[in-house]
C-alpha cells in the first residue's frame, strides 16, 4: 500500500469512528450511568408528602452517554411491574417533579443539567406471609434504554401498606429478620440479607416518627 493509500484508509477509519461517536452522543450508556444505591426503599408519607427523611429513602440516578457526559432532560423511568406480588406504590408521587403511569406500573422524572434525578417513592407492601417477587425486579430506563441491568431490589418500610409505619410493620419485619432473612422486602440496605443494619434502618423510621401515614391511594 502506498503512503497516500495508507493515509486515505486512516482518514476513512477515523471517519467511521467519529461517526459512531456522533451517533451515540447524548444516548444513555448503561455502563456509564450510576445509582446511589442498589435498592428502592419505598416510604410512607409525613404531613402529606413523601418522607424523604426516612433512612435510605432517596435514590439518585445519574445518566451519562458513551463519552461519560451527563445527559440533561433525560426521561428516567422506574418500572415496578415485576414486583407486584407483594409491593404496591402510590398513585400520586409528589417528590420533586415525578409522574406516575399506573397502567404500566411506572414512575418517571427527568434529569437536571448534571444528568441527575432523585426519586423518593411512596409505596408499601401487602403484608403477605411469603413475598415472592423476584430479586432485582425493578427495571430502570433512560430515554428507553435499559440502564439498570438485571434491575434494582425493592424494600418497603410500610410492610403492610396501611396506617403508616407502625407496630404491625414491626411484627412483619421481625418475622423476616428471624425466619426469612432472604426476603427482599425487609432488606433496606440492599445487602442481600435481612440483618442488624436493616433493623437499625427500620427502627430509625419507626421510632423516629418517619413515614407516619401510608400512600393516600395505590395504583391498582
């Protein structure tokens, strides 16, 4: 190959790579997106608003493209449709600018200029004896791109979904702690097992006067 031909081939190759970079700029890259934790801790309400002060309540998601650039105004969707056997969420989510699609069992919001969005999700359990929803069941999408891999775990401080966090929820949690340590609904720290750290988080919610009321209404 002559020097001129080699140069032409190099330029062509660069053109291809540049084309790929341009085509994927601004498109969410799952490998570059990040989550502040690996679990969604459903909370109750306090004074009619989502209890963002419940321990471990907030989930912050950062959306970036293939160049690791934050994506502004990206629509981030939490899909809870795989967690409905013992989990439900409120039909109204008033934290920040968060919207609900009950029909698709989804909650969504848009990222800020830093590519970030924070969710505090109001919801609760059904108080069932043996929760069966799959581990890592909640999927997260950004502009239609799955960014959560297998998904996120889902836990509920308001274990029975009624009357806020109280004595009945403590009873359910204690049963999980001592008899069902693999139950995701009580694994508030996302460690994979219900243990002392989860007891601390639950106790701080219960005895700290957090999540004193359940969701006003739940999605069917």
